[in-house]
C-alpha cells in the first residue's frame, strides 16, 4: 500500500544533559507492521511519549500521515491520533467495553447514553476480527488478551491510523499471539499501520514485516523481520553473551516439597494442585493470564482459599510468616522505598532472621561486607533514585535472598526488560536456586523462561492441564 504513516527524521531529544533520542530516524509505511527491538531502554519511553504528544524537541522533524506535526523550531503540544496499546492502563475497569470504546472517545457528544445502541454498534468490530467479546461486559472481567483486543478496536474506532503495541508477550501466550498476528494483518490490509515494540526476536519474526534495532536512543539497523534473530543482534555487537544453560538436574533428594498446593479453590482457581521442591525452578504458564492475582493473594496470606490447603515444608501455611516471597512485575517501582536508605531497603524483610537488626550496627556492617562482593561498594552510599535499573533489580533480588524464604514467586520477571537486563535477571534467579530456594515463575509467554525451567505446569480454567519435567531424574504427575 502506498503512502507513509510515520516518519521521524533525525529527531534529537535531550533530557537533563542526556540524549534520550539521538538523530532518531524511522519510517513506517501505510499498512505496514514495523517491529522495534530496543536493545536497551534508553529513549524508548521518550519515543512513545513523543509520538502521542508533540512535545518540544531539540532537533528533527516528525511526520504523521504525510503531514509535518512536530519540528525543532515549533512544537504545538497537541495530541496525535495515535493509539498506545499496552493491555494494562488503557481501559477503565469499572466501565463496560462499549463505554470504554465510545463514551471515553474524544469528541463523544451525546448527553444521553443508550447502552443497547452502543453495544449493537460495537459488535460488528469484534465479528470482523473473529473475536467473541460481549460489549456489555465490564472491562475488569476481561482476560488480558481480551483487554488488549479491546484497546486495538478502541483505537480503530477513534480513527487512529497508527498504533504502538507494547508488551504483547506479557499478556498473550503462543495461541493468542497467533490470533493477534492475524488481527494486525487484517487491519494492515485496510491501511492501518503498527509499530510493534518487543525485546523478543521470535515475536518480531512471527508478526512483523520489517524490524528496526534501537540502541541508546538511535536506530542502528533496519532489516527484513525474518533476518532479525539473536545471532544478528550479537553480530552487530549489541546482545549479551550467551549464558551457559543451567543443568536440568535437582541437586538434593527431598521427599517433602518446599511448597505444596492441594485442590486450591479461590476465585479463578478451580482446584489447582502442584508441588515445588527446594532448588527447583518451576514455570506456571497461564496463557489467558487469569489466575495469577488469585494465586498470589492466597499464597501471600491476603485471603484464605475457599477450599484446599497450602503447605510449606510439610506444614500448613498460615500466610503470616515470610516463607513465601513474591517479586511482582515492575518490582523496581513497587518494592523499593525511595525514602529509605539502600541498607534499610536491603534489610527490610530480614528482621525475622535477626530480631534486633535495626539496632545492631555490627550485624548490619557484616551483612554489608558480605553483599559488597556482588552488589559493589558504591551502591550503599546512593539514594534509591540514583540507582540504575539493573542496580535496583539486584537490590530487590538480594533482599529476597536475605529473607531466606522457602519459595519465591517471580511474576513475569522478564516483562519490559531489555536484552542486558534479561540476562542479569536470569543470573539473579540462578542465585536464588543455588541457595536451595524453590523459584516459581508465573508466565503468560514461555519466552526466556524455559532455559531456567525444571518443570512446566500449564494451567487452563484454573486447573493444571499439563505438567512436564525437563529433569532426567524427575517426573511430575497431575493430581485432581
């Protein structure tokens, strides 16, 4: 299809003396699905924000649908009709699907809202892409993939000819990614364009036509999507060195699981049973992303299951101790306390190990000396907001290690992580495993996780559908 949906010409943005975007050049044609592989995070947030709103830039030109909308001499600060699809914050959870699509649309001028009419108007959009979603359903009841789909349809209804898709791997399993690819190709044939942002070359090859490799706020290479593989990225010097595969063998012969779930019923959990041994890395895959919130809630003791039992080392878990730790997505934003020092953040969940840790200067000094070997000395004198993203992740994982839990839940640990950070997170997870802690990764997509996994539990409709062991000396069985 002829025409150009988006062109950024030598766009440069400087924030606090640092170049977020450095002569950034990219062109997306009308009806094209362009992949964007960010090798690191520099400039990515600035880029998406700049496409949505015409904020001032230091140099360059931005064209949208053939029209100059922003340049270094004048930025009008207006919003562009471009959709940002994340599957997270794009919908109002307490409103219906139809209300999200129509009522919240810019320019909606009706004073009287007729739900039946809006539902009838929306239904053909879902039928067009072969997706079954009730327009009258409340948005918070949708699956992650359904929310992502509704955001795309919402952008189409709003007249966005370009959409930026982020973190699709975090909300969609292999089947859903195939359905997403079909949906994007359908709209691409109708002239809609997409900028598909992903750190995973497999997704780019599966969905996109071209791929742009971005590093340090600069596009270093544009190539056909089928050529965008990990070896290519390594050849141009941007990927991390390949990490040695973890030996799939459990080092201890335990008979009592570190964590055991028996017929857990709570919310979306419909009788889930599974067991996890010390030093074992297990992956729980829920392609529809339905059970994670309920599973985390019951394991952290925030709610009692309606039925079933949770045991830690053979003893019933009350949820009041710290035997089970949880590392949530975007942990560096939600698990650290900027008002506390680095050392206080590090020891935050350790006071059950040393009762007077906050008063014993010698104990704190000993822990610091022990941790300096892998955390470095300089970080202890920095404020939390002065740390790099990688240093924050190291702080979170080390704090969990010092807590000495029996099991750790890692909820989509590679979400929004760039190439180098993903490699470091794998190392940090191995650190927990080597300390004989059971690590349970909750994942929607299996990208990045199978290289660590000893056992894969696949969940569907709140039940374990399949269990697969990757250890030659271990078998797993599904209990009902």
